[in-house]
C-alpha cells in the first residue's frame, strides 16, 4: 500500500477494525502522512490440525484466513481449547518454522489444556529405571534438585528439552521431554515429592 502523498510503501498501522474487510489507519514512515486503506480479506479456509494429547493425537480442521501467518510456538484458540504449534507442514511436503495459511497443509500442535507428561530416567550404574509423571506445564525442573518419586530419591543431573540438553539451570515442564537423575539414599532430604504425579 503506497502512501498517496509520497508513494513510500513502508507504514505503521495505527488502527485496524473490521473482520471480513479491514479498515486501516496508516502512518507513512517516509513522510509521516496519515491515511486510510480498506483491505478485503479472503474467506477463511479449512486447515488440518493434528493435536497431540500425551500418546494419542486428534485430527480436526480449523478455519483460518489465507493471509494469516503462523509460526512454531504460536498459540491458537479454537473450540474452547488452547493448542501450541509444534510443527508446520507445507503443501510442498516440507516442515518449516513459519508460513502463510495459504501454503499450509497441516499444523501439528500440542494441547495446552492438559498437564505436561515428562519421562524420568534414574541411572543405577547402567541399570536404568524409567517412569513418567504428569506435572503442571509451568513446573520447573532445576539441575541439582533432589526429588522423591515413590520409594525412589534421586538428584537431577540433566534435562532433555525439545531443543537441547540442559546441564545447568532449569527448564519448564512444557518444553521438557525427559529428566535424568542419579539415585540417592532414602534418608536424604528432598526438594519436592512427585509420587502423586506418577502415571
């Protein structure tokens, strides 16, 4: 959209109203002129969305505008639920981090309305005990935490997240895939008890 005064094509949106056609109040970044534009939106299209809830997944369709852009990490609300985009598959078959709706074949997402399911592996010198816990999505696992899990007490020594392995600091449960620990004696004081969260 060109500025009617100077023809500059870069602008700041001051106001936007309307659903099917947008009335925009724009300020030219070239000369500062303020002007109005009306943009007609295309009709929404059905986009396949596959939402994972623990080990199961649900395939649905969501109506989105073709000119909208989505990226991995965005939160979408539909049918009274919230999901977070974990992957975007294009019509060409590749997976990318962001795309216009018109180019999207499938949105992969995880539900934000359920707890985070985390794998826990405790290493007894080569013999691994694995468990799963359901915790609040904002729960934080810190390196060095001493955790009680049933009759097992262990110290967190590393955390595997969606993107990397954490050896110091902490990670929120919603990005954590697995927590690794070393066993400790049962009499040791612990930071928190996850026994009631065992799956």
